C-alpha cells in the first residue's frame, strides 16, 4: 500500500492511497490489479491541483510495481471528481447500483 499526504503551509491539504490486490479471476492474464482509494482534498485547498498531484503520485508508484490495471470508485453524484478522473485517463468500467426501498 502507498499512502500519500499533501501538505500546504503546515496544513494537511489532502490524502489518498493505492492498494494492490490479487485478481480473483483465475483465468485472467493479469494476476494483480490496484485501486486508488480515499482521494480527499480539504475544502480550503480544492481547485488547486492537489487531487491531481496525489493521484499522479499513487499511479506512478503502482506503475513502478508493474501494475497495469488501476481502478477507483466514485459516487455518481460527485461529478467534479468524475470529471477529474476522466481527465486523468480513467474510463467508465462498472456500475454498482444500490436498492433503497
């Protein structure tokens, strides 16, 4: 696991981490994959490129470990985050739905 903390002027501005997992699909040629998780930037520091720096650092670490399948989860209502992730090269992969009745 690789955990990143962004600091600005002595304050924690944001954080995130990358987690490498074994692929449960035994038929896949890709034996390991990773998730980028817990990307958070404090309101005070949003819009300053901090999330991009955190994600870039996590992805760089994952690639150094030979990981080519990198995923993340995002709430469908979080359009700002989805736009950022798409800008960074992430694509729609799977949709998880929730039953609320």
